[in-house]
C-alpha cells in the first residue's frame, strides 16, 4: 500500500508540472534499458539504450547509446568515463565525458557530488569526417538518495550545465526526482521526472521530461 501511495504522489507531481507548462515549452518521454556489471579491482561497466519522444510526446527524437566505465579508488571516491552515440534523424553526435564522484553518508541518506567535463562533436551521417562541430560543458551534479524500504529507493539531483567558452555561463539546469523499485534481485524499475529550465536568451524554454528505465544488474 505504501508503494502505491508513493507512485500516486510521484505521478501527481508529474501531471501538475506538465499541465502548467507554457506553450513554448516541451513535454518529453524518455524510455531506456540498461545493464550494469561489476568486475574485480573496483571496476564497473554500464551500457544503456535510450529513446526520446519530444514535441509534447508526438515525435521520435532518436536513439542514444551510452557506455560508462567506473573505477572505485576508495570507499567514497571513484572516477568515471563515458561515451555516448546519438543517432538523431540524419545526424550523428559523439560525446565523451570524464569526471569523478565523492560520496558521503548522512544518517540513512547518501550525498554525492560528481563534477564532469563533457565534449560533444556533431557530425553529418553522410559525411562524418568533414562535417562536424564541437562544444564542451562542465556539469557538477549534486545528488541525494535514501532507502524507503528494502526494495524502494528515492533520489533527487540538481545539475547545472556550464558551457565552456569565454563567458562560462550556465546554459540550463537539469533537476530530477525519481525512485528505483527492485522488481527482482537483479532488475530495478526506475521512473523519474526531469525539469530542464533554460537560462539564456536563445534557450529560455522549459523541458518537462517523464522517463522510465529498466536496470539490469549482473
């Protein structure tokens, strides 16, 4: 019964934000599946596939493939690198990221800070070698998470996107609230909501994102 009430509150929050979105904003649906595997010596790898449906959930944006490799250096410190391949209409995006994460337990909860540097290159699918653009971002993410029951965990994070240029301004924020429910021992269901407000004149719209991920752990 407690889980049903939690899901109801979660969906109510999502509907409230979506219904109050302005006409120049966008409601999106993100669907994904991931597989995570731990190895010896503190290594962890993760593969994820995600698709996005945009324009008020009416148009398929494309496919996104992620590969992440993490190395735990101590109980509270690890480094990670990530590659993302985005296939969007006739465009291909290559994105590379490098960062680290610091974790600290506060009572029954956990706080973590993950500064990350991201480099992205845009290439035309027909002529990848000669048609390309590049841009970089600095993304410090602050996350809070706690266990409600043995099978239910909730989390929230805030993450500004700083474009690395002469001004080093925040282009937008990514704010998320979600929960993870352990369906089976190696499978978790992760519904989440993301609010992305733009902070520049060229990008002042808000994205309201409803998402669901299936997470397999091996």
